[in-house]
């Protein structure tokens, strides 16, 4: 028996297992079949179901109702047919219906019982009662009556009742009916309007304008809301001082843009009449514009009232960015009302109450952080606006603050509605604030007043607040962060509705801060005047020095042009100093202040600053081009001191014999020096590529650009999820110039203190090269002024072998030979030279022959080729300048002296080289002024201004860096190319040998 029992257990287990396996297999087969067929189903909507079907919200399809049932009003369930009572219901469509007996064909209101109806049935099979009666189906204790009763409500003086809207209860009549007719009926001569019974209109206007003003579309539109409720609301407010009616009347005025017209009786005109009628009532909170029982809509129509309200009484609150009394939050609150005038609630503006554009709460709330300029804009679909704002909500906005006694108070915020019309004039769009009419209440979207025939239909026109701007003005000369009352500027657009799904509208919200910049402008003008006067004096001195250097005492057109060029450069420096000083002032005093005393200039106020930057760049560019042209048009000659070492035998062509000739001097030393001169023409004290990349690194990577944001934060890093304020052009300029100048100065200091001392000094190396090559450089930058580099070798010869060259260097290192200076026993090799007129004339005669190859063919000698003539002129010039340096020409001699300190400071020479030329000792290597090297300040400022101008135009540091480096390379190429050609022309060095 135990064995059999065990077997049965095993068999039962096997059957269960087999059954489960088969079930799992079948489910797997069904799953594979469904996957093969795809997951699709027919698309059905509730309105497509038949009247005897309902829409199953789970299966998303139409399902047949049960017997004696039909679709309910929502379409998602079933109800019993008329004449059938419900005997079972499990919720939803799961019900059972039963036909009522013939003597009780009516069904109770709840549908559970059958009842006899005394006055007939409705279409739904319920009992129907005459007008003014209520239906009674049950006793007070809930017992069902055998027959329903229709009870007449007592409208006599004993009760004054009438049936409610559902006709199931008697309620007291509207008080206006009782007051007018002592009954619940409004019979003539009383007037029924908006559910009110008016017995005597008195002085109330009879012809009301029930249209909505559409100023943007240039027309008026019939409004069902105004036609239905304007008169009754105005009368209730006028005659009964009904609070909600007065609020509703004020809302209608706001929906009409607070526009006032003395001719037509629209909502605002009616509100004004009520306001005038209640002049005897007390004011609210002692505010003359706020009458008891009425909303505060206007500040008044007196001319000049707006400036008084906006800039007379400061807000009794202090704002500070840091410190113990830090206060950087603008606590705006709003009293909100619905369209019928009911008070909704007090609410803060945080969370995007006035911002139609969606965003994170953190970014939305950044609008109310004091000192942060806020800008938000987007494009929103009209269909979304209609869905989000079916009825308008009205806001009276206040600024909450704490007074010195720690009491919480609120300050009313005025509104400048740009759509407001006063006698058909848009007075708030005038630039004169004295003509403005300030208001109080606003809304965001009005989709009600544009409904023409039916309040449930789609509006023909909707009105949207497309521009909302909050302006905060700082009290002048405040040290405690006091501000005037904020001003909300709002502009509405009227949208003609055609296809809401395809239509959209652009909306924006902004917060801007401003202060009176008059004092700053005055100080800037004073600085510009003083520095501009100094610039004129500097330019006059430079022009006088230039006149002396060209040896011309007359003032002609060339002199005037030269003065203007010098003045352009000096004036560029003036504008640069003013703009840099202004930018650093704003970034330091705005970002570092504790109690707010200054606010950044607004974009409109920055225009003058941007103009100054543009002027600085244009004038600096003119100075830069002037310097380049001056450098590539200099007269330069390389004096070769090398002499032939002996004679050699040379074959004579055509004679068949030989004769002795001097050993020719190698030209390669001259070519080598010329190449070195060509290379150092664009050598700079900074690395331009390193300069641009380093500035870009600090701006973009380190985050110094964040200092240019128009907020109070001095942090170099910002949270990407937080709001990023717009950039201030002044602060961008300040940050850029500060970084550029600091990095540039560091490079210059490093170059002078370390690189030139321990690595390479190309200017001094060039002077050394001249000495090793036995070649001097004679350079004339002006007609009678130039520079001289004495490169005459102290060893007599430079064209030697390696052994002799090393021996010469060793002797020089051990002071076994004379020094390199022009004057015996001195090391000074560089001089500024002022040549006499006679010497210059002799130089020009030889130079004319030297460059005659570029002249007309008729000027060339027929006895020799052009090249041979140039060779002769070259040797003549070399011989003349060498003899001039050696004091051979007594009539064209020179003397050497030191410059006076004042001469060095002013950059001009007091002595004129009348009979003798003058050589000024120059230990500062000032011949570098003919190179990029000696004009680093001009180049640095020009590159900086170029970078800033591009950035101000494009607001892009990367693009500015790329274009700045590109222009550096372009000008460097032009300078090298043109300078190389001029060098070849002036010195007879073949340009093919210049690298």
C-alpha cells in the first residue's frame, strides 16, 4: 500500500508538471504569434462609438452596452434607457436595468426607483415640474413617495423664494429683485440685466459700449462678456457698492487696456464715473487714488505726475550684495483676482507667475535677484496659451520689504501699459515721462473679451502680454542701496485667431537696473577734454620735432597732415585710457561693493562707451599704418669697411694677356647683414600667438568671462543649471583689456629681464654682427635725421678664415685690442644723427644715381649698362659715407655729443645741424623705432583694440582671437614683403638673397 501511495504521488506530480509545461508551451506559442503579427490595434475615439456603446478606457475601444442600456453623457459608461430603473451597479458600465411598471413610468433622479410623475416626463424619463416649482420625490426621512410632487416656491413677502437652477430646492431671491419689485419677478418698469433687477437707473448712462478695444489691430471687436456683464456689473458697483462687482468692473477696464475716452461709455469710463461718484467716501490707506470699495487702477491723469511717483520717494529698504545685512532678494507679491472680481489669494511672483516662457524654477526665480539683469524670451503656440489660460487672472503687484522697525510692509508697484490710450492717443509710448499715465492692475492672457457670440466658443481675438519689463532705478548718490519704486512696463499684442495649432507668438520678460549716468558722463567729458588738450600739445611737439628733422621751417599742407597723423595716435591713446579706466571702474566698484551704490549702465547707455572704443581703434589703426609706412620708406645703406688685401693677376678679354688687379671684396657679408636686418624688422617683445592663446585660455577656460556677466557675483565658475545673465559690453571690454595688458606686460618684463639677458637679444646681436662683419648701418628716417650703427671692425678685416676669426675674438675678449666704439676708447656703437643740409644734398646726388635704374630710360648713360651704373653709384656711396664717418670732408664734418634730458623726454633736438652734422650718443638702441621691436606699445594696443572691437561686434572671444591672430600675420607678411623690397632698392642688395 505504501508503494502504491508513493506511485500515485509520483504520477500526480508528473501530471501537474506536464500540465504546467503544456500551459507554458501554449503561452510561448501565443507570444511568438503575437510578436510575428506585431503590437497593433485599431484606433478608436469616444465620439466614434455608437449610442449603445461605450468607450472602454482600458482596452481603448468601443464596447457594447448591456440590455436596456445606452451610452452616458461622457461616453465612457452606460446608463439605463428611459423607463428603466437600475437594480445593480458595480461602478462604470457594469449595471443591470429593469423596466418600470406601467403605472410608474418615471424614474427617480438617482435612477434606482420607479415613480409616478404628476406633470409628465423629460427626455431622460425623469419627472418634470412647471417653472417655479421644485420636484419632491422623498420624504424628509428619505422614504420614497408613491407619486412625485411639484411644490411651488413661495415668492411672497413671507418667504421671497424661487426654485434653484436644479429645481430641487427653494432659495431666496436675489436682493435686487426684492428691493425693486418686492417679489422674485423683475417686471416693468424695472430692468433685468446680468441677473440683477434694477428699479431706477437714475443718472446711469443708457448707451454703453460693450466692445473690446483692439488697439494693435486697429479695430474694436464685439464682446459677449462685455455685452452680458458690463451693465449689471457697473450698476451693482454704482448703486450697491458691491465689492466683487467693483473688482469685476475694474477687470473689464484693465481688459480694455485702462484706456480712457471722454466720449464713449466703455468699462473705464464707467469706472471713472463710479470713482467720481464715490468722492465722498474715505480712501484706502490714505492713498488718494484708492477709493473705498473700488480697486486701485490709476495713479491719476495730471501732467507730470509719473516722474513724481517714480523718482520722488525712495523705497524705505536697503540692498547690499555682501556683509551682515546682505539683501539681494526682490520680494514681489501679488493680490490675484479672477475675472468675476473674486479675490483668489496672495502669491509671490517666484515660480514664473509673470513669465510665460517655461524654464526651471531656479532660472525663473533668478529674475528677482537684486542686481542681476534678466532676459528671457521664447515663442509659444497659441493653442498652448488657450489651454493654459482659459480665463484671465488679474494681479495687483507689490514689493514686500522690512522697515527699520522690522515690520513687514508692501509698496505698490506702478505699471506703464504701452497699449493705454487717452483720448485715442498712446500717451505711454511717448518719450516724455511727464505725459505718462501709470496704472496698477495687469493680466497675462485675455481669451474672454474676444469671444463674440458665445462664451464657450473659441475667441476671435486674444490679447497676450508679449513684453514685460521690470525697471529698477537706484537713488542718486546713495551709499546704502536705496532704490526708487520699481516700474513694470508691459506691452500687449492682439492675436487674430485663425488656426491656433499653427499660430505662435513671441513673448519676453526682462528685469533691468538703471542709475543716473549724468555725473559719469560729465566726468568722462572732463577727462576727455583735459587729456585731449594734452594730446594736442604732444602732437604739436612731435610735429615741431618732425619739422626740425626734415629741415623745413615752413608750415604747409604736409605739416598739417603730419600733425593730424600724430594727433590721431595721441587721441587714440586718450580714448584708450578713458575706456580702460571706465571699464575697470565699473567692474571694480560694481562687483566689489557691499551696500549697493552703483549699477551697471544699460545697453543704451553703453553706446557712448562703444563709440569711444570704436574711435580708439580707428585712430590707433591710422597710427599703426602711419608707422608701418614710415618704416618701409626709410633710406638705409650698409657701409662696407672691408678693404682689398692685395693684388691678383687677371686675364684681359680681347687682349690675350694678363694684368694685376685688386682682390675683390666679398659681398656675402653685406648680404648676411641685410638678411639679419630683414629678419629683425618684425621681431617683437612678446609672442603674439602666446598672447592670444593665453588671453583666450583665461577668458574661456579659467572663466574670467563670467566677471563680465550683469550680476553681482564675482565667481569665475557658474552652475550650468542656474540662470546666466547677459554680458555687459563694458565689463567684457574691461576684463579683456585687463587680461591683455597684464599678460602683455608680463611678457615684456620676462623678455627684458630674462630672455634678452640669458637667451637671445636680437637687437644687440645685430649690432655685434655688424662689428664682426665690418659693416656699418647708415639709416635716415627723415630727410635730416636718422640713426647710425658703427660696425667697423677693430681688427681691420672681417673677411678672414676661421683661425684668424677666433684669434681676433680672443684678443677682443682679453682687451688686447681697441674698443668697438666710434669714439676711441668707448663702446658706444649706436647713434642718433642729425645731418646738415649740405651732407644730405651730397647723399641725394649719389642716391639718385644708385636708384636710377627705376627711372626713365632717357636718364641712363649710353656708355654703360644700368647695372654697371648702379655698381659705380654703390661704391661711390660706400666711399662717401665711409669718408664722412672718418671726418675726411671738412665742409661736411660732424661732432658727437649727448642729448639733453629734456631732449630725450620730448623726443626732439634743440640744436640744428647748420654747418656740421650732430651724432648723439644712443645707448638705448633707438634705431629699433624703425622696427616692430621699438613700437611694441602701439602694436600691443592695436591688437588689443582689434580683439575688443571684434568681440563687441560679435560677442565671441574665440572668433575675436582667431581674427586678431590672422590680422597679425597679414600685417607681418605685408611689413616683411614691402620692407624687403625697399631694402633691396635702397642698398642694391639682390632681393633673391633676402630670406
